[in-house]
C-alpha cells in the first residue's frame, strides 16, 4: 500500500463512519499479519513514530502536525509486506485535540484501535499520570468486556 488511507472518519454529528475503500484495502491484507496501533495525546509524535517503523522519508507516510492542531483525524490505516508478513499500522487521532471538544469520542476511537490491534503502543511524553492511567484502565475494561461477549474470539487477548 503506497500511502495511508483513512479507515474511520468522524461525522459532523460525532458518529464514527467506516470508509468503504479502506475496508476493501484491509481485505487485501494476507496472512500472517501483525496489526500495530497507537493511542495517546495529540501532537505527541504518534504519527511520527509509526512513520519511523516503516522508515519513511520526509513527506511520506502519515501526515504530521506542524501546528497546535492535531493532524490525524479519526483512524488511519497503512500496511506493507515486511519479509513474509503483513505489518498493518493504525494511527489514531490524539486525545485532547483543540478542534475536538468531545472527550467521549476520543475514548471511542482509542477503544476501537485497541480492539483492532495485536500490539498497542501507548504513546506518552513524560511520566504516566493518574488521568491517563484511569483512562487506560477504562479502555482495557471495555476491551475485556468485548472479549467476554466473543467479539475478540479470533484475536489476541490482553
Ligand atoms: N524530531 C522529532 N520530531 C518529532 C518527534 N515526535 C514528534 N515530532 C514532531 O512533532 C510534531 C507532532 O507530531 P505528530 O506525529 O504529528 O503528533 P501526533 O498528533 O501525536 O500524531 C510533528 O511536527 C513531528 O515532526 C521526534 O521524536 N523527533
Ligand atoms: Mg497524528
């Protein structure tokens, strides 16, 4: 896949919307596949870090934010065949974006990424604080609940 594509968009009404062409791209992912997702605060280098995983040149890969606003909106997808396995990257809009007032939406996006990934990167600058920790505990609770009702039957358990 040459460039990342948006997998999940956020409607003006605040609903999550799947992007059909991106789903089609996902169907092209062969096996074995490793899905790496990232969550964390906006403008803290999530997209930058994912680009480093694919050793991107400047201007390639996930868009980076160069202002106070977060550049990534919703969830973005990118994959490549690395040796004999597909590596799928999921980049998530960060929490606390100045453009976004709805913190519930931040949590929904983070949970969706967590549910879809085999490896989750929690990107933090500095120490793990109480707010971040309790948010993570809440997200893990939801993911375990989804596991309990069988949504994650074929994927890794956390
Ligand atoms: N040099 C350098 N720049 C970084 C690093 N992490 C983030 N940046 C820069 O910080 C800005 C925000 O990064 P971005 O990945 O868009 O943040 P995101 O909102 O968490 O995805 C961009 O201009 C990046 O180039 C890093 O480790 N080194
Ligand atoms: Mg980003």
